[in-house]
């Protein structure tokens, strides 16, 4: 078995392709569109790499079969924000073999150590603003949008290597009644009246201007969260462009006091429920299945 760096487009294609084979028989794994993964990993397409650097590797057996992959990430924005020397690993996948997993982590750790990092944290794919965390327990359903998914044996691979928990990341599953109890609605209306705050929905005709309002508030609202890394203007523009096709205006709420936006909330349709049916992750003909199930 050898660990091979990704150095060209063909290597990147193999890196991207591995999970589609690795999780082929797992009905809970949600195949993302390969085109979107390529955009995420590409320094020329993802503005994250204006302040970050990454190196990717694949694990390959002597017969040429891929058995794992990993990325090491140097995020200068994180280090400036937190004044630490933490480097990251992400996009980790491995067969159930401790030797393979250890070799992947050793390789990523060596790359980070050469750049003077003293801690390796992950999975971050590639940052806290993207898919992050190791799935330890779920409710037997596919992951929702932007949530991680992995085989249960990944926990043991991590623990045997020597990783310890940095933080619990929790996801909450809502539902139930179509509307909140009337007493909650009364309390909400009373709070709005007392504070002078008014709520409105997203105006798609002014989409770019609405994004500018979010830019002004997002980083200041999130700066006290654990591991927070500010999004640059270019990253917010990039994210808005990606989400625009699936945004439902009535699910994006702005809170305004006078002419000032003081809060916002974004809810998105769980597009993963549609992607679940496109097992190849390819645009054609797979996108037709996605559109059918998204309708």
C-alpha cells in the first residue's frame, strides 16, 4: 500500500471518485454532484483558497485499487482569528483497516508539521463553514444538507490513532405540528411589538442587495462561536450563488428595526433527499433523477 499525492487533474478525479465506490451499497449515503465537489476542491473556483492551502492524497494498494483518501488544510484565516497553530485534515475516507487510516493521518500530519503546525484537527472539509465533524451517532436516516456521513467504524479508527474529542457538534431534528402553539405565537408578536422589530421575507428581485445585508451581519453575529472563521466577501458571494437555485424566499427571514437589519434566519429545502437517488453523482443522466425527486 502506498500514499500518493494528488498532483494533476486525473489524480483529483480519482480522489473525488473514491466515495462513490466506497459507499456504493450504503443506502443512507448521499452522493453529492461531482461537479460541486470539484468546485469545492479547486483553488481556481473556491474563494476559500484565497486564504488557505490544501494538499490531497489517495491510498492505493499494489494492485492499483484505492482504499482511502485524505486532505491536509492550512487555513490562514483560522490561525489569524484564533492565534493558534492548528492545521486541519478533511475529506477523510478509508476502508476498515487501521494501517491504511494511520498512514493517511501520518501523511497529513507530516505535511502540517512541515508548516509549523502543532495540532491537527478534523474532519474539516475544508473548514468549519463547510461540512465538518465525524458522525458518531444518527437516527438511521440520511444526512441533511451540509451534514457529514461516514461508516460507524470511523470512530474506532480515530480513537485507535489517538484522536480525542475537540467539540460536540449537534444536529437537531424538528417537525411535528405545522405551526407553533398559539401561546408561542402570542409571545412572539408581543416581543416584536415591544422591541420595534419587524419581520420580512427575502426579495428575490433584490437578491444581490439582500446578500449585502447578510454580509454586514453574518461575521459579527457568529464571532463568539467555537472555531468560528469569518467568511470573506468573496466566500459569501460564492455561497449565495450556489444556494440561489434552491432558495425559497418565504424561508429566508430578515428582522429589521427601522432601516437596520438586526437579524436573519435561513432555512433551505433538504436537497439531499433528491440527491439520494443519483448514485453516480454525475450531471447526466443523473441530474434528471434529482430534478424528478426534487419536484
